[in-house]
C-alpha cells in the first residue's frame, strides 16, 4: 500500500494509535523472528545430535547481541547436507 492509499483509508490520529500500539506490542519483526526461530529450532533439533537452544536460532538485529563468527563454505555445505539427509530419511520412513 502506498502512502497516498494509506492516508485515504486512515487519518493521522489512527496512524498514531497504530504506531503507539506497535511500540507497546511488537507484532511485526520481533514476532516473526520468534516464529522463524521456533521453526529453525525444530529443524535443528531433529537434525542435530547435540541439544539446540532456541536463543541460538533467534536472529540478532544491529549490535544488540553476541557476535558470531561467519560460517565457512564447508560449514554451510555440511549444514545443508545434514538437513537434506534428514529430509530424505523422513520421506523414506513415511
């Protein structure tokens, strides 16, 4: 939706109310981050032999979290390979 369309459908008072509500109850980025982290946690828990913490699956925005070393190409390949193996084993078992 463009700004013009938004202003036709909603006045400034309502827009301010939504902005205030979003500051109190984040419903976009933060909520989606947690939902994706849960999905990532489930997949990693199925594939990994070690316990996985959900905090390790949560995206970190800006400089507000612990810094991580970037993955090497080999680490990325190994992760993808493990995921694909688990997926193909699941299909064979069904």
